[in-house]
C-alpha cells in the first residue's frame, strides 16, 4: 500500500446519529465493521508505508473507544501522529469530557475535531462540544469545531456563538456536498458549484470495508474505476 504523508482510517460507519448530510450514510443500524485485528493490520501497514499521521474517523470512532486507544498507542510507539473526528457525544458531562480527553491525549492524540452544526443539532446541542473544548483550556489544547453549512446559513451565528468565549475552540466551516445521505437534500441547499477536484483527495482513506479511496467521505460511494 503506497500512500502519502497522511491517511484516514474508518473504524466503523456505525454512529449514534443519523445526520441528514452524512457523506458515508452513517447510522446506529450499521452492523458490519472491521475487527480490531483488521484495523490493527491497516494501521501497521500505513505506518510501514511511511505516513506521518493517521486520522481515525467513521461513523463515530468513539463508539469503539478501546479499539481506538489501542490503535493510537500503536501509532504512538512508532512516532506517528494521530487525529480523531467525532461528534463529541462522550462530552455530555464536563468531568467525563475532561477524563476522556486526558486519556486520548495520553495515547498520543494530536488533533481533535468535533463536528457540530444544524445537522448534529437534531441529535444533541452544543454542550458536549463545549465541555470538550473547555477541558482543553487548561493546557491551551486546540479543539477544532467543524461546521457544515448550507446555502441558508442564517443559523451560523446561533451555532458559533456558544464557542466565542473559548479561546482554544477553532471553528472551521465547510459546504455540504451532494453525496451520501445529502443527496436527499434539496439542491438549492448547496452553496456553490460542487463538481471538480476537491483538496480532500490529498489525504486518501481506508474504508471500513478495506478499500483505499481518494478521501474520507465524498469518494466513499464512487465506483472503483472513478
């Protein structure tokens, strides 16, 4: 397996939410997922290929917390940086958020990204993301807050405002893409021209079913020859 400096590995497509914009159509009903040994092999293969960072994502990777920690420690032993993208459900309690963040960082976590926007708001409010971000203020640990927006971005102020007083919370805005479950959205909700090259393809991804694709998300349902 030859890859670049970075790679994403999907631990599962299972998620405790069923967001309307999800590019890989995650949900609580996904049954099939890679075993711990399969994921460990993929991680070791990626390390051997020369990557210097691995993003663990899904689905919701923290639904497989023990497996995730083992994989991260495997990377830590080899000096490979790790990152996680999560919906932050594990941060509902401030004390639990702080304890989980400490454990993740001890396992070598570099970059933590929490997704929160109008789609995630259908399942939980901003409190988990806020608790996680606040837990990082002690050491000024940055927490990325990913916000996926539509053409009607009138809710962005409401979404962003709770994070304004947290100096280590870094809001990042992305446009919804008409892939996966988002294909069911009205095309008028798309913000701009969405065809052509996407810079996400600079970071290939290993899917839950073992395919190497161009990126984590939009390429998931593309045909093999695409």
